[in-house]
């Protein structure tokens, strides 16, 4: 059960990553950096899943299955978001959030 690295280190790392992602999501104007901030938030959640799984239930794999599910959802979310960003760039020739003020086809 003792892996050598205390649980607090994982929680501190995940907290820093989570709040860096929230800060980037709220302050950035570029759609790509907003997408990267969302991915950072999802990766911090994965660290929490894996750390708690390792320390609370070391012989079970529930945390790893949840992490794989989050990775699959994040990959599909990134693919859809990049497709939307490409369409926005084709229409407005910019990917700044403030410049995109109407959504028509």
C-alpha cells in the first residue's frame, strides 16, 4: 500500500493543474488555449482518480477505468471542438472569442 510518494503530493499537483486550467479558461481569448485549459482540468481529475484508487483500493481498478473513460470523453470532446474551431476560423478568419459574435451557416 505504501508506494513511496505521499497522497498529498498528488493532490497538490492536481489542485495546481486544476486551478491553472480554470484560470486559463476564464482569462484567455483564444479558442485553442481555452480548449487546452479544459484538457488540463480533465487531466487533473484523472490524477485524482488514480491517486485515490492507489491509496484507498490498491488491488482494484475502478479509478483506472474512470480515468480511461475520462480520457475517451476528452479525446472526443477535443475532436469536436477542433472541428468547430476550424469552421469558425473559415468563417471569421480568427479564433478569438470576442470576435465571434454570431453563429450562422
